[in-house]
């Protein structure tokens, strides 16, 4: 199996990285590793797999993120996902939501490193695709030096192919899931020390990465960088990923060209019953510091949600943007 290039990836985020989002992001970067939203083992084993796990071949390289804590269920789920063609199976050990706490998975697994190791070992035995883990520095009153090292030792012994570390603790008691994204302070140095201590384990840094300049600096210390909300809120940043971080040509030289390329997908999905807003919500931040960007967003926000809205709404919104198809200043450098 070809080794995945994990230099840059877009973080899995609930209610965000659906298949429409991933298709659009793939138009902007051919090299970034993309992730699904977290899917629980219960949903994989007992739900509508075709709906939950469907993806377009264009989305590759693509990883699926699983939520669960039962090794056998994770192994079965991993096998289903690998058979569907996912390029990587990722275990969520970082989500702090109430739902995952009730289900004994996500960030609460930071307190059970050996169980996480058992889960990874079971998944590795079930599939040939890479198996990775995404975690936090620790939870609540845990010492990050101790907690992160214990988890790393467990997943490393189990054969994990990479460890993605969101460089914040998660406070399961006292902070909401939204607050856990920002309130706990970032500690990049802890992740850098982890890489120094485990030079042969691929370490990916996540958390607070807002620019490709940030990513390039971090790549001097770790094996890869994962960008979260910045990639969603300001997707124009992704237009520069391939040239800046991979030394490859950008798929498009302007945001307008990217929207034009997205149009056939939008029309195809509308014909299949998708709603326009389900797709256009992912493009709202594409134009920044471009005359007409606000009108573009407003037109989509007001009209894409209307029943029967079709691709003409997106074309009308695009016509409000003044863009001469030149490369945007923001994509010229990191």
C-alpha cells in the first residue's frame, strides 16, 4: 500500500466535514489528507452504511474517523471502512462532547491508555490500511507529561501508524465542547517534546493552526500538521497548500475557477435530491478581501436555503464577486 503523505490534513469536525465539504476541499488541494466526521461503531455496524460512509472517489486520499471503545466492534467497523476503500482508519480519542462521554469514547479514553492500545491492536489485526489515533494532551487534572506519554506508549506498542495530537487538554468537567476548542491553552512544545522522544513514530500536530506559514514552521518539528476551523471558515487558504507545502502546482489559480469546477458536482447532487444549502454552506468563506465577497455570502445565505433552490443561485452569487481570475494575494505565499 502506498504510504500516505501526512504533511498536511484537514481536521475531522462534526457537522462539517461531510462529503460535500470534502469534495469541495479536494478541488482546492489534491495533496491534503481529508477526514470524515466521526462515525460511531454503533452507526457503522447497525446504521445506514451507504448514507453514513459514502464518498466520491475524487476525495482520495481520505481517512475515516471512528468513535468507540470496544476492540471487537472497532475491528469490525474498521474492516467495513477498509473494504469501502478508505485510505486510513482513525480512532477518536479527543472529542469532549457529552455524547462521547456517555458512550465511553472520545477524550475520556485518555484515562484508559491500555484500552486504547487494545483497540488499535484489534483494528490493526483486522485491516491492512493504516490505523491512526487522534488525541488531546490529557483531560481534566491529568499531567500532560504523564498522560500523553502513557497513551503514546500504548498506541506505539499496538502498531499505530501515526498519532495526531490536538495540543490542548480537554476539560470534561467544567467546559462545554465549544469552550474546549479555545479555552484550554495550546502547548505546542509538549508535542515537539513527544516527537523528540519518539522519533520513529509519525506525530501530527493539530490545534490553532490558522495559516500555511504556521504549518510550515511546525513541520520543522513534527511530521505533519492538521488544520481545523481555518480550513472551513476560510477555505481560500487551501488553494495554496499544494504549491507551498508539497511543491506541486495548485489545482486552480483563483477561487472563481474553483467555484466553476464545483458547479457540475452541485448540479449532479441536486439531481440526486441534495439541498443547495448543504453544499453552498461550505463555500461561504472562499472569497476574502475580494470586492463583492459580502454580497456573495449574503446572496447564498438568503437564497440557498429556499425550497427548490438550484445551481442558478450559486451562479448569481458568483456574479457578484469581482475576481479577474488572477491568483488571489492570499494564495501566493504561506
